[in-house]
C-alpha cells in the first residue's frame, strides 16, 4: 500500500515519550493521532485517529524513519526530497510503500497472528557504525551469509525507477545513483506471544530462522519467539539525483555526501519504528482468508492516494527543515567517523 507523508517532526513516542523536540527529525506516515506520548494502555491509533495517509482505510498505524540529508563540501546540509515508489508516484512528499507479508510454505500459508492493540516495535540500531555481515564476502557472493545481528536493512542504487533486488548495499552507495536511492526496512516476523513492547522495542520480536525475509522461504520462528506475525517492510525512495554531479561529492576517494538526520554518514545505523493501529480485527481477518491472492491485501476498504494526501499532521516543533542549513534540525551535524 501507499502511505503519504503525515508530517516531518522532532518527536518520537517510542524512544523519547513525552519529549517535544527529540534529538533528530523523523518522517511519519499513517494515522493522524501520532503524538509525543502514545502509551500502551490508552493510545490506540485506530480509535483516536480521524484519518490515515495510507490507502487502506482500516490502517491507522504509524510508521516512521529518519530523514535523509545531503552535505555539501562547505559543510552545509540540505534535505533530500522523497519520491513515491513505482505506481505510488502521487503520494504527498513521497511517503512510503508498505508491505505486509504472510509466511509461505507450500501448499498453503502458515497461520499468522495479527498484532494486538498497543503493539509496537523497532528495527535497526542508530548507533551502529559498521556492517554486521562481516563474513568476508560481498553481498553478491554465493558465500555471503548474514550474521545473527543482521537486520536486513538495505540500500538500492536505482538504475531506473523500477529497479529492484540489484545493486544492494548495507550502507550508503559510494557512487551517484541514476534514479536515486531506495531504502528497504523489513521488520521481524516472530513474536514472543506475551509482550506488546520491550526495553529497546526489539527483544519481544525476532526474525525467522535462516534470514530476515522469511516470507520468501517459509522459515520457522525460533523457540523463544514462536508466534508468527505479519512481516512488515517499509520502502522509501530518496531523490538523490539533484546531487549526482561528481563535483558536489567529497573530494576524498571512497566518501559519499549523504547522511541520516541523526548524523550517520555511513548508513549502518538506519532504523524504523512501528505502532500498530489497524481497526478492529480487520488485519486478522485478512490473514485468515486463505483464498486471498495477488499482491494486494484483499477484502479491505481502500481510498485513493489523492484522498490519503488530504490527511495531514501538524508539526509540533517549528523549525527550518529545508534549504541550506548550517546544521540539521536539532543541531545535528555529521558524526566524526
């Protein structure tokens, strides 16, 4: 589904609940009840939201990531605009394309337990400054294997707007990309069946055995996290083409000019957050419908992208986000890595 951008703001109800003016700015999509504080017991987005930026009208969940910036040779910063992904080009401010995958084992899908109200989780580690697939082999090698810490977040250097599953890297590409950069963030697909959240927002969930994209392999869940949940994947297209002139890039060989709004210029710290907010049992009913086919969640009401674009959030931290800036919102500058 397409989810248009709700707002860009420096709030984070998971990492910094109640704080107005968090350390860095995010881009948020989904239900318009997104706020500084969203406690487990009293903040169901499905009941508090009056609209959603997503094309499925039962989905008032919130999804958010950091924002991409370009750093010029003179040390100033400029926000990189987003583009709607293929077939979602009209999404306001680019937004995100969001996937919900079942886990397939022929001849039928495995049983999926939809999230419960209050559920939330996070993928990625913003403080990470090194790749976690340290096996000595490039991703394209048949000998490449993810380590236990690998979270599946990737960058695609787009040759054209339809490029998929090629030119993958775990950090920022080190050369200009003809059609921009696509970032992909898969969330874990297994749950402990007990906790709606956990310290760090990660330990109550896990990836299926054998990889982060279990939906393509039908891998079972680990014993500590035996409940299979829908696997969510966020896809965001960043329009880096404005900065493709090599004369704009760092003069130092092997360096690239992009960084996340929390200061990461390597890319290994990219991360995403999720708070569940589907109305009623609509998501469970969908995953219980084995006759459902195709590449859309079927049997759910939808709205046009144009209608989704009408749902907007109000920015709570008013500050300069665009244009050429001496520092990124929140006073963030590039980390000295």
